[in-house]
């Protein structure tokens, strides 16, 4: 066993990382699917969407071939509606709420229909939104991720001049750097960011990092208000022996490298262990397999019934040939010549429910060992505690504390998204950005 650069040709790589959610091939297919919608009164699909997209309306607009109207309905509620149509866990949101589920029928393909309209708006650069005349107010936004971009667009539309400070060289945040490449392409991410910025009144300063290039205090002096949409991104540690061995990676960095480096330079093991069972863990596992790993084993401390990922995501990993060990928790990573050789795990059993409502895993006293040459940690992310602690922003272990108006304890400083909630879905971050923009407008005007 050995870690090496992936073994794929360029053609194999493109095939393995091509769009996992193909669009409608013909307009007729979209119209036929749209006509299945029952146009429910008080629609449960809309209620289940964190951004409250009027689902029956945009589907009805597709059925009458009013694509611009459909796109505007979607993007008025969720300016990142194109990407969200690919990454949202729709099986537990809009499609999971579809009344067809109660009839044991296939739910409306809401995400696919949403993509159909929203992507066309972006590809064709439809001018769906008009910016009001500038009112002489300036807002700084830290982070060009979903929360920051949604906030920026909502403010710019109302005539606010917005400056975004982004630590990376491109916008999009999690969409661009933290999601499996086969779910959303680099091109769509770039095009969607360009579409959002095309409204005008938004300047983005890339490669600018909070705590290094500027401080919150600096922004307070230069701008009328500040929004912190910095997300989370530091992977949790396992706190076990051997974590510093060569071949131990965190899932965030692993996915980031896949999204930013030449495919030939991504190193992958023959036998990979992925610790965790959330969406990021699934992305790390499936992409390991698609990069050429001979075996990928996912290890989780609870049973399949308590998995944090959706069944759809788990099925993707199963179809890609990943295997699973349930009721196991890593105890030690063993090495040879400074490189990963094996992982030792505790066998677990389930006890009483914890604060989340899931049964707590308890060590049985038994262990087992698996030979691996690479370990990927995907056990959640920590907030940017060091950066937050450099300021006077009140926080709870790095998670920024806000009031009902999205305001922090600092005058004129607002926050939202993963930096506040610790990490939810992209669609939740978009809504947080919208909520913050509304609060900022009330503060400024």
C-alpha cells in the first residue's frame, strides 16, 4: 500500500467528476414534469424551503414556458438558486415535503426544475434585477460565500454600496471550495458569482484575510455597517495518537485541493479510511474512490439509523463502492517510517440519547485494527476561534452571538450563516444573508 498521485488519465478524471445530477435534455421534459405539480394551496414544499421559494409558482411558470418569470421567482428568494438546486438535501426539504410522497408516488423533481430555470438565467445573463440609485451608504462584508453574497446582492439592489473582503482568490465560499466537484462545477460557481455581482454596486477585494490584512475595527471606521459571513473551515481534530503521521488529512483540505489543484497532483492512498458520516465525509469518501483508491472504508461511531448524512448521499457512496463500519470510533493511528500503516478503533455500543436526541456511543472495551495507508478526518468543523477572539465580538466557543436583528454586540456589526450556527446547509446561509441585509437596511435608513 502506498500514497501516490491519482492514477487517472484526464479523460477518466473528467468522466468520474462529471455532473452527478444531469439536467433535462429537452424543454419538453421540463414542461411534462412541471405539469405533474398539483399547485398545492399553502404548499408544504415552499414551507420547507429555508429561503421560502414559491415552488408552485415557479413550476407553473415553467409549464407555461415563462422561463424568465420562473427564474426571477426562484432568484428573488434565493440568489444562489442554481447551485442550491444541486447541493441542497432536497429529499429532506422541498421534495421530501411534496404531497406525492403521501400517495406513494415519486415527488416532483423540484431541484431539477429549479436548476432548469436558474441555470438559464445565469448562462444567458438575464437582467432580472434593477439596482436602485445609490443612497450614499457603505457596507463592508467579510466573506464572499453564500451568506456574504446573498447579503451583498440584497443590499446593492437597494442602492447600498458594498465592498466584500474575501480571503480566497474567487468567490462562492463552500460552493467553490468545499463541495464535491461532481455536484457543482467550477464554471457554474464562477458564473453564479458573476451573475450576483452583475447587479452593480458591489466591489470584491480578493486575497484579503480578516485578522491579517484588516480588522473589524478598521471596517467600523471606514463603513456605515459591517456583515461577518466568514463561515467555518477549520476541521475538528481527533485528539488521538498518530494524527500527525504522513497520510492523515482533513476532509476540508482534501476537498479544497481537489477543487483548486491539477488532478494529477492530488495524492490518494490505496486503502483509505474516512472518519465521519456527514455530507463532507461522503464527499471525501466518494471522491477518494473516484480518484482511484482501491478501497474506501467509512467509519462511524453510531449505527446507520443515526447517520447525519441523507440516505441519498449514503447511496452515492454505496454505488461508488465504499464500505462501512458502524459502531466504531478511532483510538489510534499507527505508522511506519512516519507514514500511516493502520488505524485502531474502539468498538462502540449505543447508550441513552444525548442533547441532539441521538443515542450516545459508549466504548465496549474491545478494539480492532485495519490496515490503511490514508486517513481522512471528517468529524465536523470548528469556527475561526483565533480570528474571532482578536476582536471584541461576543461568541460561544467561536460561534458569533447575535440578537434577533442579526446584530452582534458591536455597534453596526452584523453576522450570519455558518459563523453563527456552526455549519448548516448552503440554503440556510443564503437566508441568513438575506435576514442580515434586511436588518442592516433598517439600521441604516
